């Protein structure tokens, strides 16, 4: 079964009204299954040098320093409670990526059906251990920027903690945006061969342009699809350029579900839809 996740992330520009509108559009127009936000505690996540450094792309910054930029885009726990309530009103699943222990504890307290571990944090084993022991939902985890040995260590960690049956791992290339030659779709086949029988599912988290690669990822066996979502790709911010606007997300969801229905064998040699045409069109040689 295909599951489509619209990653709103911080594309709301720090405005709850925009976040609410994005939830509504993702649900009613795009028809996705899940919207996902991000939760950070910048002073916990960043050291003082990182916090006080300028944003690497100043025109995308919402503050004088990178730390101020991150603080500006953060929603607090009460705001995340409101986001979750809005998701329930619009009949769409709420989720969040967590980047540090405080954020993990706060979001776990909301008891969403899934929590995401971004590629940047998939080796924070103290945070993973907390979620394994204190959170009962699905744990989704991306493998961007991760070596094969690290991948195996992560999966073994979940197995040792009795939570591999709740783990969904994602093939991912960490870049914004990612060129087509760097998407490396055949990594999905490698992950399936190595981990498919050890985890709950395999996903594809894309930061590329367009939607063609996602359809190929489906054909290679991915079941979970995560794409960044924005209302306007020209807005200020790092992620907008690698995001889908509403019509792109709508078409992605439609095409994934339709192609998923098509990826089957014939249930019998000649289908019922073919019987009528067979009677009308089929020609046989005349045997003597």
C-alpha cells in the first residue's frame, strides 16, 4: 500500500496561518496521507559557534545568525498540538521530524502515529533509544549521508531494542535539490535485499525536481514516499526550490496510487475486459 507524506518542514515560514493552509491543501486538494513538520531545539542542537554563525545563504535567513534563523522558524509544543488538531479536523495524519532529545520527548508526548528521524540525526542513539523505549508508534528514518556500516548498525540497534517491526527506512540523497544522476534509485533494491525482511517497510525520500523518479521508486519496491511541500517554490528559504507545489503534489499522489494499482500480474490468462475484445478481434489461422 502506497503512503504519501507531504513534508511541510519549515516551509510555513514560521507562520501558523500558512501552516494551517498547507494542511488543508495537502488534505483536500493533494489527497496525501500525511503532513510532516520539523521540531528542533536550536540551543540544544547547535553549539555556540554554529548558533552564532551567519546563515550560509544570507538571502534565505530569517535572523541575523543561523541560530536566530532556526528559532524564528520553530513552533513550540502548544503550536504543534494545534497543528495536530488541525490535521484531525482535515482528516490527515500529523507527523514531525525530531532533531534532538527535547524535541523527541515533546513530540512523543503528542503520540502521533509516526515520528521521523532525519538523515542528519540517525546516529543519535540516545534519542533513538528514548523513542524505542518511550514511544509506541512507527519510527521512520532516512539513510542520507549514511555509510553501509552505519545503516547496518542502526537496523541492528532497532532489532536489539525489539522495535525493528516498527521501523521504516528511506533511501535518500541529502541535497537541495538533487540532480537526477545523484538520486541513485537502485539503492532501493539494495536496501530491500539487505533489510526488507528485517524492518517494517522501505521508503523513498526525494529532494529532486519533478515526479518521474518517484514512480520509478515505486516500481523498484518503495511503499512510503516523502517529498517536500510548499505553496510557492519562489518563497525565501532553503527547501522551497526542492519542494513540490500543490499541483505537483496532487499529481504525484494520483500517479503513485494509479501505478501502484497497475503493478500486478494478470489474475488469469485472459482478463474479463479482454474477453469481449477477444470475441470481436481475435483471428485464428485456418487449419486444413
